[in-house]
């Protein structure tokens, strides 16, 4: 009898925790200032060159232009102040990856694929990874604005994507109610690869 009571209490606390989390997200969405919403909308526009609709990896020129545009967005009108800590860490890692030395590209698990002797292959792999990472950033922006539940929008991650998110303090988990999991759309671009070398 004691074990049953303990199990029921655990389930009750879990339901309460989910309700509190969902309620918090609703409050965040309702309290979002027009300035913050505008800043996020501008960043979304800045990332347009990395659209998944284009099947090619990001070129060196595209990555350089994106890095410049994202740096300008961060400091213009104080837009970067609206990013939560986890999103800010993810933002800077992704921006750094656009132009950093190959040996400093994150996450470290991609290093073997970036050590190819053929520089053309390295550029394709890097451009593909950066493009997928930009998609992760847009997903995180939607989570910040409580548009979706994190567990629905971060479904079907590749290992390197999961590692990148974890390094920024973002750990997707089952934070939504079971019915919400069934009703929310999954991340649809799983399996997207722009260099023909990605490993799931």
C-alpha cells in the first residue's frame, strides 16, 4: 500500500511540475515586450540565407556575411540583451563556427569529418553543419518566445546537434504533456544534409 501511495504521489508531483512549466511558458509569451519580439523577428530575417529550402551548404562567402550580419544585429538597438543565457551561448557558438579556424569548430565530435585532406570536402561539411546549426538557433528562438514546446521542436536530433545544444545548457526533454506531444508537429528537417556526408 505504501509503494502505491508513493507512486501516486510521484505521478501527482510530475503532473504539477508539467503544469507549472506550461503555465510559465504561457506567462513568458504574454509578457514578451514588443521590443524583444521585434529583436527576435529581425534576427530571424538575418538568418534567411541559411534557409533549408536551399539544398546547398553555406559557402565561405555566405558564412562570412552571416557572421557580420549577426554581430551587427546583436549590438544594434541592444537586441542581444533580449537573449536568455542559454540562447546567447548557442548564438555565439554558432556565429563563431561561421568563420573560426577549422580546429575550433564546435562541437568537437565533428572534428574527424573536418580533418579531411580535401579542402573542398571540408568546406562542404562545414557549410552543411553551419546551416543545420542555424536551424537549431531558429528553433531555440521559437522556444524562447514559447511558440512551441521544446520537446516537440527538438525531436530527432543528430548526435552533433545534441552535443552543441548541451554545451550551451539546452537539454531537450519530455517537458510537455503527453497529449501535447501527440498534437505538436515534430521537427521536419531531420535527415537534412547538404553535403551528402552527414551521419545520423
